[in-house]
């Protein structure tokens, strides 16, 4: 009995060691097989918008690359908090990813969440649409310098709109004014439900400035009802290359853009992150993606995990400083 017990014990240990060896061997093989099942792509905003459209073209192209279904799920609510929280709290296995937006650098300053860009594993920046400075086509200002001079001379007279109070375009104009040593309160903000109603209000004469993106103003610019004085970027927009940058127009380094990027929960395996990032880079550089984005007037950019992480941190700091300046940071 003693012999049998000893043999049984030794046999059990050997089996356990063999099992561990098999697991150790299977680990890399399993990682190499990623993805082996469907992927979920969470969008923090509603169906039909620009972020949703961008997510769906990425999902369709990603699906072709990885050979697994990629399902887009819209998780709306809480001014973007619900969807961004769902991405951050998902299992860190690479099977749930999300399309984070510029608001991740704004919400925590407003006290809506503790989430920041650092709450995720950055995969790749895939889009950025800089703010422009739009006025009516018949406005007397031909340049940004003339517009700023009018603001200085008549504080409180010229109003702006294009998003809600404290939204990205509100911060764009407030940040520019702050950069130019002008009190942001000199241009009262009129909240709106987005760029479209803000632009229409401007055309109707209700406001004077719509600091929204060029793609959003495109139809009215092309119709000759609106003109863009400058773009808040370090290089001209492909959509309207003749519109000067702020640097060229007034020597300002101020930039502001609405952006979108693929992120994953914090802590996903490095090899999974690397495979995702390489695939997203391929998708973002594909003709299908660039043609789709061009048809919408959306800006195509790409930044890998490290640069995207730095980009989010810089965006967060700039947004926070501006939100504090205009009194909307908690």
C-alpha cells in the first residue's frame, strides 16, 4: 500500500508538471491565434453621427483583416461617460475595444468621471478634425487679425456657438482668446445642440462666430454662405488648403481638434496590443478608409500606441487649462 501511495503521489506530481508545461507551451500559441472569436467595438455616442460612422468603417475593415466579426455597440449617455466607462471596465483581453473621443480629456475636469486617457491602453489615433474660425460670408472681417481686433474693441458684442456650454468648440475659441491675452468672456457663448444649429444661427444673424470643424461647415462654405478665416492646426486642412493656419495668420501656436482613436482596457497583453495596433495602422492607411473619410470631409491621421498616449495627455492638459480659464472646471 505504501509503495502504491508513493507511486500514486509521484505520478500525480508528474502529471501536474506535465500539465503546467503544456500550459506554458500553449500560452504563446494562444496569443498568436488572437483573435479566435468576435470583437466588440464600443462607441460612446449615438448611431448616425460622425463617430458612429467612423467606428463602422473601421469595424468593417478590421473584420476583413482579422477574420472575425467586429460588432459595433453604441453605449450612450452621461455626455459620453457611459460608453467610455464601458470600454475601461471591459475584460482586458483584446476582445472589447472602443473608439474614444476628445471628450475623455474633458469629462473629468467637469467632475463627471475619474476616467482620463491614462485609463486605457492606447491602440491608435485614427482621426482629428481641427476647429476652424467661421463667420458669415458677408461679415466685414477678412482675416483673423481683423476679427480679434473687433472682439477687443467691442467685448461682449460678438457671440459664438456650435456646441453645448463647455463643449470642444467652446473651448477652441476660448483657448484662442486666452492665447491672445483676450478675456474669453469677451465672446459670449450661446449653447447649441451641435455645429449644424450653431452654423444656421450664424447664417441667420443670431451669432457672429462658429468655431467648428471645416467638415461641419463644408456645405455652407461651398454654398457661399460662410467663410473660414483660419484653421486651428499646425498645417492647412486638405479640405480647404487655402484657409491659413493660426500660425500663418497671427503667429499663434494654439491648436484644437476633435479627435477619435481606438483604445482598449488597461492591461491587455502586449502582444495583443501590438497586433491590434499594427492592424489598425493598416486599416487607417487603406484606400477604403481614406476614401470614406475624405467623402465625409474627416481628417485622416494615425499615431501608434506611444504617440497616441502622449497625444491624449497633451490634449487633456490643454483642455483642462482652458476649462479652468473659462470657469467650467470643477
